């Protein structure tokens, strides 16, 4: 007979607190409800069947009907939220929030979030912080002899840059390529139109018409770049030998909840002669405790959470006085996590012309705003090999926090 393992499993499934489940079990012993339970030693377990599913839903509805509302926060999502995100993106945010209690980090780069990120890059470069921004610049500079040394004298490269940011981490690298007549095309790929606009403004300022660049609005978690890469090297206009180099830098991959799926999607886009330059985070004691993501403005205000992480919760109605911040390193997932925990039980209502959904967040329940995964170097390489990518070059940053790897489709 199948039973629930513990109270928290029931609480999570029916979106109630563990204390509520305890109360239901106590009422069962007093014959005040129709739950079916069995005794397992000193523990009472709830049977997992259709009867109990209906009864648990009934008990939840009764509790919601008579629940005191003095400590229940009812929030309505801002109309601006539905203007910034399209229907597909809204549905993904709602689903992730309801199922995983997580706001997908990729959406924090939309709208004002792109400007906030650009300000963080400002601070990183101006204050010479040691982080993914400055390490990306360092690792690209270190890798130039390898990347260019493998080209024949007449060969040029197309750069396909996934998760562009505002372009500043690549500026010196592109200047080197153009000054040595090695760059054919640059294509910036990002999920955020605002970020691509910042990139385009910077490229026009820095390079004018000397760089042949374009942008593509793509969600790399879901969409393929196969067609783009194929036509870049198989066009009738191609006169010289050109190689595609796909960049996925600044450890953007590590912010994904299921980063393996994203990595596999990129791999499936590659052609036989294409190269992937990937940056990931290494396991180190220093990186486990690094949470300095403040812009100069947000740092001086002593806010609870860096403001790139707070602007979406604010659209959902969650102001900073409604939650407690949490900064942790999770040993199980091997990831740094920034989250918020509502002070009160909270209902968030999504209401638009096409959507009506209410999500309940329990008091002190974690909502993940940002995650960053870490790996041992040997595990990174093994993972790449397992999906059919060979690694031909590896270099780590001076602080051993990040590694840059050159990969290509396995010949085996």
C-alpha cells in the first residue's frame, strides 16, 4: 500500500503548511474527518490513494474558507508585468513559481533588469572586482593564442555570442579580431530585446561600421541555432574558409535550473566544424560564499536583495518589507542560492485578458530568485563528453573560480 513518506510531502503537494497536515492527522484520530491512515511504528502515515486525494482537497477548501485573513497577504500582479512578458513567458514564470517556487533568472534581464545588469558591469570593471565579468575578460585574453593559432592564414571566424550582456566583456577580444582581420560576422543572441538594444548601441559607438554584426532574439533553453550556424558557413556568398565559434560566457549556463538541457540544445545546434567556447564555475571555497552582485546605487541603499533580483517580485506585489532575504550554498545541488521568504502567507493573483491564476506561498517558504551551479573540473569535462562534445582546451581564472573550455562535436 502506497503512503506519503512524511508530512512535508503532503504539505508540498496540497500547498499547505506541515502544521496543517499535523492538525488533519490529529482530527482523523478523533474521527473528525475521513482521511485513511496507517500506523508505521510510532508514526502515522497518510495513504496515497484517490479517496484521500479528494478528502485532502476538501479539507484544504474548508481551511481556506474559514482561515483568518489578518496575516494573509493578497497581492495582485502589476499590469506592467503583462506588458513586459508575452503569454508564453508569463505561463513559464507562473508554472516555475507554482511548481518549483523559483522565478527563472533569465527573465531578470528583461526591461529595466538589462540596465541594472549594465550598471553591475560598470561597477565590476571600474572597481576591478574579481567576478564572472572580469574573469571573462581575463580568460578571453589568455585564450587568444589558442583560438587564433588554430586558424589558417586565410581563415576568419563568425562569433555567435549567446547571452550577450551589453557587450563589454567581449570588447577587447573583438578589437583584437578586427585589427588582425580575423572577424567575419558577429551575431548577438539573447532572450532580452532590451539587452540586445544596449549591445547594439555599444557596438555602434565602439566599432561603427567596421564590424558586421546582427542580433537574434532567442531563448536558448528552448530554441535551436542550427539554421543560423548552417547558413553562416554554407552560404553561396562565402568566398573564404570561415569557422563558427559559439560563445556561451560569463557562466550564464550556471544560472539554469536544468543546465544540462540547455547545454544539449546548444550542442545539437553545432555543425561538424563549429567550435563552442563555454565558461563554467569551479568548486572553490571562495566562490561558495560570493554574493556581491550590487550595483553602486543598490549597495549604498543597503537593500535586502540586489535590485536585479527584486524588480520582478515588485511587479508581483512583493515589496521588501514583506519578506526576509536568504543567501546560502546548497550542498545537495552544489549551487549558491539567493531567495526570499515571505513573512506572512501570501496569495499572488495573476489576472489578464487570457490568464487568471492564484498562487499561494506559505509563510517562510523559499522563493528562489537566483541560483549558480558549481562543478569539479573533471565532472565538467565528463559531462561534456557524455553528450558528445570533445574538450580540446581548458584554462582557469587566476582565482580558480571559473574555467573556460573549447569544445567541438565528438569525432567518435
